C-alpha cells in the first residue's frame, strides 16, 4: 500500500510540473506530438533472481497530451544466463530471456539550447522465461521511474539517456508441470537499469532548438517608437472643445486613439530607457488640467514564441508594467485599464527577429468612448 501511494504521488507531481515550469523558456515539445524511438537497456539484477545482468533492445512510443508531457509505452527484450541452474543435465535451460514492459508519464523540462531534462513515473511488468520451456520463469510487476537527459540533434531527432529502475512488489514463480516446480512467492526487489535511445518526433512544430539559433539576435533587436509630438497632439485634440467620437475631422474621432507604443526585450516585461522617454511624454500630456478626465487602455502583446498560456501571462505583465510606471509618474491607477492580448494580435511577421521584436509591445490607447 505504501508503495502504491508513493507511485500515485509521483504521477501527480509529474502532472504538476508543467505549471511549475511555465516561467521557463518556450516549450520544447508541443502538444499532440508523437515520438517513436528505439532503445538499448542494461539491467542489473539482484542475487535472488539467480540470473546475470542483461543487455536488451526494444522500442518506445509516446504521445504528448500536453506541452512536454507524454504518455509513453516501452518494451524491450534480452537474453541472459542463470547463475544457478537447478537442472545441470538440461543444456536447453542455459539461456533465460527477459522482457520488460513499461507504461509511464514522462515530463520534459523546457528546452535550453539543444538539451532538456526529463522525469518519468509509471508501472512495469517484468518477465523472465527460459527460451525453450514454453515461458516458464518468474513474473513480476511494480512501479517504475526514471531520470534522464535529451539531446536534440535536429528539431525532430533526439538522443535520450535515462537512469532508473523497476521496484518489483509482486513476483511469483509459475508452476512448471514438467519439472514439478511449485508456486513460490518472492520478496520485493529493485532492478536498476540504464537506457540509451534514439527518437523521432512527428507533428511537432519547430522547437526551441531552432529558436535559440536566433535568440542572441532577437535579444539585441529592439524596435523603438520615438517620442513623437503626434501623441501630445492627439491628447490635445481630445481635450479641445467639441472633440468627440462623432467628429470625423478630429484625430480623436474613433472610440480609441493610439497615443503610444512601447516595446520589450525577449521574454521580459521590464520598462526600457527608450520606453521611459515615451511614457514620460504621455504622462506629462495626461497630467495637464484639460486632460485629467481622459482614460487609457493598455494592451500587452507578445511574439509567437512560447506556449499560449505563458504568452497570455507575459502580455499581462507587460501591460501592468506600463501601468505601474505611469502611476509612478502621477497618473491615477483608476484612469488606466490593462488588457492582455498574448500573441493573438501581431502587427508584424513572427517569422523573423525584427518582426517578433515589433510584436513584443504594449499598445497605449486613449479611451474616447465615454466622450
């Protein structure tokens, strides 16, 4: 019972990991991706199994039910030798096959460069059989776990190395009618193993391994909207007598009027020195007596790199950063409405660094709807 509780806790932790890691760099493996791979396994058996350690080969299949979180199945097969042969006159019992089936939840950390770490927890079925005696041999099952490192050779091809093992909590010797071996219960045991595998990802959008080739450039690309008197002119136009939403000749003739745009560095929500100059200009204009009744809408935006939920939170932080700065300059918090648009409203292409830099912004609009 205690072991089952430990396994359940491990699975729940694996499910919680994506939210804990959401503050990391963009997703490495996308939701609905499929991974097919081949593995080699080396398992160390305890003395009670009475068999040598085994080298085995097999395959695995995984489906990503969420970004970086997969349900994975694996089977591997190898042949070893018994350390004690109870039938010395039976040479056909010299080989013992070992098959391991394993089903697990696997979580990959967000990719850093060409690598990511992963952790898995699941359940395994452990089978020994003497090759020529119709499957006679001990069978066992129990919880499994692994830790490992993944190397992205290309965005689709990966190499994985894992260390882990199977804790056999139920192991029985089947009855061998020919040799009259009675059923025998065995004590729980732990079988550590090392795996090395090659995997191919399908239905996976370009991952961070591609993005990181341009991150150095992305971080240095900054699109600056110069402080322009047009912002002051638009605020002034909105405060002129008779300026309203119905006045077609006014620059404030629509429900909202753009009066500023500030941009942000990659994966950041800090106000840059260039953005401060723009916001200082807006704050000064909004502080004039004739503009004290005007309100602002602050809409945060991101580029398309990263998960949708993370980008929504990042755009919200960018809008809040602009509001906090304007509050520090004397603009009442009640005069501003922050909004989060995430990656959903690009004004430039996300396929190049310059376009992504333009999309990392907070749009500042004059709310003219109430005039």
